[in-house]
């Protein structure tokens, strides 16, 4: 035992102090540290020498139990660094070509062969504009492909068949739309957009820090008709569980002239309305996966919608958007609760356009106290109050 030798003191008081210090340390869960260095005592030492408890220095419990903060993972390459590397290049083909070890021979790609982009300098490979692309997603792909390689090859198809199905095509680096006259002999990613974006980062990273980009490889798939490609593309990119209804309608929005699809896309992508809310504001209800797929295919059994409901909801949406445009208030028209409530009111109304006019008038002339109640509504678990219920109650009061 580590102790400190001192001359005779009141043994009972020392022992009491020892126990008090130990008990206090346990009950406070505080870390303690001795203030002096101790020496070892033995049972044969001078009986006039007593053992004095070393006075502890207490560390606040909050500091003793506080977990160290996790260091934020540093990005392999920042977006600004990537842009600096790529700004001088006019296309992805030019940028990727600088890292290639062999030229593309110009021959048409064949099925059942695996190609490596590093050996295809000069190949024009484009991307589908509607496909998801975010820098964060590309960084995750970069990390996975750098660590483990590409576990499955990407799929490319003839660029013209993509365009003929109605999808817009862009350069993967500049994101500029490709002219139809430039599609002859070119190819387009069908599956693997995220990994190709990651490969572009990999090339930039190699230029900055040395090393080699990961091996981006792909296979070619031929489709006889645009419809055959469309069916396969929707199956690959829209029927997978990780793809949302919003993504599926995004595909439809690229190739459809349906005004309701366009209206949904505008709300969701430009006005930043949640997809579920955009369904209510546009169609007056949510759509099922089957309905969205039918719209995407322009199928004969695609759903139709009551025009009075869609016109009514569009007018109400514009009224809410105008009234709740202030910072901190936009969440009301971008969120689901007001949209869902309005859709139910219109659905239940005998004269839907008349009810829409009534709602628009009340929103435009809303009392400041009701407006404040809607904007500041917040759930309170102790009082068993939900934010949705508070917003709905305020909207009902608005209609009185």
C-alpha cells in the first residue's frame, strides 16, 4: 500500500478522515489524484508513526465522466480542391484521359466483356441528368472503392437509346447538357453514376497526393429499342428499395410532359417541399409505388386525378407559400401537416373550388395570433402534445 510516513497524530481522526474521503469519492463518482508521492509502509515500522490519509484533489464529476469528443473524419479531398483540379477541363473524357494508360481503339463496345476506363482514353462516357449525385455520396463511394475495389462493374449503354427514351444526358464532370448531335458513337452510364463520380474524385486525389485512382470497370449492354432500355433502367434505378418515390417521379419528370409531374418536381426540387407534402399539394393524396411506376412508364393504366382537386390544391399551395415565406415560417408549406390538412378539407368538400377560395382567403387574412401558433407549434411529450395536432388546431381556428 502506498502511504506517507508522518509523526504521531490522532489516529481516530485520521481514520475518520480516510473513510470520509473514500465515501465522498465513491458517492460523487469523482476521479481523485494524490497530491504527494507516497512511500511504502510496513507492519514493523515505529508504532509512534501514524499513517495519514493523503488529501485527494477532486475532479468535477462532469469532467471525470465526460467522453472525449470524436475527431471529425477528414475528407480525402474537399469539394473546393476537386473543383480546383477540374476547372480547366472541358469534359470528363479530357480529365479522365490524363490518367489513362492506353487509348480507346474506337471500336464499338461488346457485351460480355469487362472494360477498364484507365485503358479507354478518348471514350466519350456521359451520365443521365436525373440520376442522383451528391458530393457526400461520392465521398462514401470513394472510400469504399479505394478500400475494397469495385465489387460489381458499372453498366453503360448507347447514349442515343437513352436520349430516345426521353432522358437528358450530361457530361459527368461539367454537368452541361450534351447536344443530340454529339451522341453518335458515345456511351452513357446506366448504372454506376455514384461510382463514376467517385472515380473522378479518385483521379483528382491522385493528382494532388500521388498514387493511382481505383480501377473503374464496366460492362456494355445493348438494347434494341428505347422502350427496352427504359424498362431496364426503371427496374435498376426505381424498383430498388433504396430509391424513393421522389426519385421515381424524378425519372418521370425528365421525360414526361404531364403538368402534374412537372408541378410535383418544381415543388420538391425548386421550392424544397418534402416529397410527401408535394404529393398532397399536387395530387391531393399520396401515390403508391405502382401508380408512380405507371406514370414513369407513361402506361395506359397510369392514374388520373380529379381536376377540381388538383386545381384547388395548387391555388391553396400558392397562398400558403406566399403567406409563410418568411424565414422560419417556410417549414409550414414545405412540411406535411398543413398540406395533408388542406387535402382532407378539399376531399370532403362538395364544392372543392369554393372551399379552396375560402381557405386561400383565410390564409391571406390570417390573424397574427393564429399565424404565430402555427409557426411556433412544438411537441411537448410531458403534456402529450404533438406538433401536428397543434398546427391542425390552429388551422381549424383560422377557418372559424
